[in-house]
C-alpha cells in the first residue's frame, strides 16, 4: 500500500482536470487553435508540451466533446477546435460540480 500511495500525486491529478476545464471553457467561448491555447494555459501556470496538448485535443475530438475545423490561414492549415453539444452538456455538469466544491471548500456552506 505504501508504494501505491507514493505514485499518486493529488496536485498533478487536479491540475490535469483543471486543464480539461480550461479547454472546454475556451471552446465554449469561441473556436481556438492549439498554439493559442498553449499560450493561454501558460498564463495560468500550465506549461504543457505540444506532445501533451495535441493528444488531449485529439482525444476530446474523438470523444465527441470538441469538433475540428481546418482553415487555411495565410497558406498554412490551422486546426480550430470548438465545443460540441455533447461537450456543452459535459461542461455544464463540470460547472455544477465545481460550484458545489467551491461552495463547500471555499465558502464552507
């Protein structure tokens, strides 16, 4: 049991979930492309590599939470990600959990 406990990093796991919330949040506001999102996440202290970010975006697209549209921008193909209806439903549920958690932990209601 001691070895198992050493391998779990609660802060890291929470950060991964937070990144997912950021992705869905920004996708719900307007379409974004990967390098923009990487910079935005960096503003919040999440310095993730392309090798981490793009597989996440691909999985979220494959899972039906994001949609992908390729656009030609000055001769370069750029992939824009948007939230889907299913993604909106998941994001709304996540917001409910976040509000409940915030109220209990921060507001202590």
